[in-house]
C-alpha cells in the first residue's frame, strides 16, 4: 500500500508529461506545415495580398493551426469555404486563432529568388500536470518561450519554411474585392 502511494503519483505525473510531449510535438509539426502553407500562399498570390498582417499568408497558417488552437475567446471562428455558395465548415475552438498566430513573409533569401514564411504560434498546454512541467521554474523550456497568461500555460513555437520562386510574381493579379470579403481578409 505504501509503495502504491509513493509510486502512483509519480507514474501519473510521467504519463501526463508524455501525453503533453506528444501534443507539443504534433503542434510543432503542424507549425512547420503552417509555415509551408503560408509560404505557398505568398508564392502564389501577389505580394500586395500578404504584406499586411491578416493577409492571405496568415489566413493559410490560421486554417492549418485552427485545428489545434483550443481557443474559445476572440473573433469569429475560422470558416473553410465549401462548394456550396454561402456555406462553409466552421473549425471548432478556433475563435482566437488570429491572436495566437503571427506570420512574417520575406521575398529574398540571400539574393536567391525565394519566399520565406516564418510562423509563430502561441500553443496552449492543455494537459493539467504535463503543461505545468513544461513551464515549471523556467521561462524557456526546450528552446520554446513559456508564458502563463490567462491562466493557461503557453509555449511559443516558431518555424520557417522557404520555397524557391521559379518565376516573377510581379504580374499576378491582386485578389478581387469580393474574393477578399469571401475569404474574410482585411
């Protein structure tokens, strides 16, 4: 009985840490994919469409990371357009994703024609004891910046992705105003 009292809390703590570690690993992989999607959007669209924060590159990153944002506060949730006019699929728990994601797009990479997208994602640590271990007694954990705002524990995951530009995007059209409104771009 005494052995169970001593070992069981430690075992539960380790299990929660392992589960939280797999969630963080998944979030890091999703952030890499979000950076790829932001770079791809920046490569395909005219630079004027992604220069401001909230442009097409950020929209692409938010659609990827909205699935794991666990955000219930903020603006309206992400809606993915469908083939049916006026309809769309609403991502659950993606209300504040635009506050959790920032995207920086640069067009040149040391003289090589390329687009680099850097995505920073403020990921919530949702496992009760596992998240506490990530931020316990330190503000930097595993190379990530830790934050405990709003009662949640967060880590900042930053990833970059570079795609070469095989052509000039200077002649691509700007998104039409009705498409900009449909995509909910600023």
